[in-house]
C-alpha cells in the first residue's frame, strides 16, 4: 500500500464517520494501490 491509497483509506474513514459516501474512497484506494 502506498501513501496515496493510505490517504484515500483515511478519507473513507472520515467520510463513513460523517455518514458520507465512503465506498468511492475505498474504490479509489484500491485503484491507487495497484
């Protein structure tokens, strides 16, 4: 896992906490980690 995907994972956690659409952040993290 690189730094970019790590940032996306943190964004997903923050979005999920706020009741946001965190699935997209996880999707981008998976793409970035390729």
